[in-house]
C-alpha cells in the first residue's frame, strides 16, 4: 500500500528534540516501511503544497495527524481511504452534549471570528481544560462534517476515545502509540530511588505544584512561567538521545496531566522499567490490575501531600517491579506491538 502521513508542519520529522506527535509519526513511518508499505511524510502548513504532494504520490491511505487540517481532507473526495488520528489531550473527556451540538451545527466552523472568540472567552473563565475543549469545538464540527462527505475513519489512541466518538457515526479503529524499544536503554538493576516528571513543563501537567516534593526531579522545556527553573531538582532539557539513555536510571515516572490522549512518555517509561504515578486523565490504555501503576483522581492531583505519598509508595516497590514494567511495555506499547496492530488495521 501507498500511505501518506500528514504532520503538523511545525517541527521537523523526526524531531531534533521535543515533539511527541512528530516522534509518533516517525515511528509509524518506520513500522509501515518494515511491513512493506511505501510511505510519504507530508509535513507542511501549506494546504496547496500538501494537495500537490498527495496528487503526485497517489496514496491508497491518507493518514492525518493534525486535527486542524481536517478540512484539507475534502480535497481528496473518495479517491483514497482517509484516516485521522487526533492527538487532542481532552478528547476522551469531551462532553456528550458538545458532540451532539457539533453534529447538529455543521457550519459553525464558518461562524465569524469575533463571535468565535467570544464563545472561547466565556469558557476561558471556567479554566484551562474547558477553554481547550471550547477552542476544539470548531475543529470537531469540521471533523464530523468531513466524516459525512469522505471515507473518514478515526484511528483512536485509546478505547475510551473510541467510546467518546461512538455516537458521532464516524468509523473508528484503535491504535495506541508505540515507542522504540531498541533505542531505549533498560537495566534491570535498581533505579536511583527517585521519581521524574519528563516533558513540557506546562499548567495542564501541574509540575509547578509539585516542586516541593524532595524525591521528584523535573526535565523538559519550561512553558509555565510560574515554574521556578532555578531549583536543584530541575535538570534542564534532554535531547531524544538523552531520554533514551537516562530514563532507565529513574524508578518512577510521574504524569499528572488534566488530559492526555496517549502519552508517548508513558510507553517510553515502561520500556525503561519505570513504575508510574499518573492522573486518571493520563491513564488511557493502562489496565487497573497492573501493579506498576498508581492512579490519582483529579482531586488527589491537586494535593501535594497525597501525590508525595503515592510517589513514596511506588518508589518502595519500584525495584521489584522493573521487569514487570518492561514486559508490559514490550507487550502493549512497543513499536513491535504496534506493528502487529497496524497490520490488522490495514487489512481490515
């Protein structure tokens, strides 16, 4: 098959440093090539350039990885199978009434910009998460409208995202992210007895509220201006190579986002042998019975003493669970596991 992968056009693919979506696309490209498919990565912000590249390539499948470009898909009619993977962090939490509203008002994507900004401003007063959902509403209406006029299938990153979209009428498939197990160093010996927040430091991940936890380090670019980057447990920014090399030195990964589709860093942490302390919103694809996972409710995530106690508990057992974490990562969240699932999707 000939498969075109459409990226955001914001960062290079593969990324030189941070860029989870770009890394996911690169991993998919490698897996598809290994399976014998011919691929083309189209990573541009220009709709006309993307249209020309697809016309020249003549793909059997067009696979979009940036929701904002969903209207581009109408350029291709029914000549190709069209897949869309949404990486929007709050999709599985999307309110059913907003989905119903999006279905009944397909033209809201064309409403005046001033009116749209007023809509978003109203939700902004209710907090970051609700503002993000409100901003996404315009994209959702365009996505559902596109689904009615093309051969669109949603490739969902988790079963809960698929369930959220069940009433939209759009065809759905499930494909979790996969990390590069061969690049990620793993040692079975003891970790360093510390926990790590790895990723962009931004309000939705709550790192600023956790800085007084003595057993917790932070790595990643600082987006949240409230975060005190002078503290000793802030370790700066790692390259992709440093992530693969140093992650296994830690014992526990902490990710308390108020929303995640399927965080690639969780896949990487499991392959590196780390246990997890995660918010319920960041626990997509993680099974309740796995002993290497401690989930915290949204209310618990706002209480540093509860978070600190959860970290201490997981650190206490982390050394005994390293091989279990690694085996779960290999079975469910490695590129090899993803390759098996990809075959099933393409052959369906």
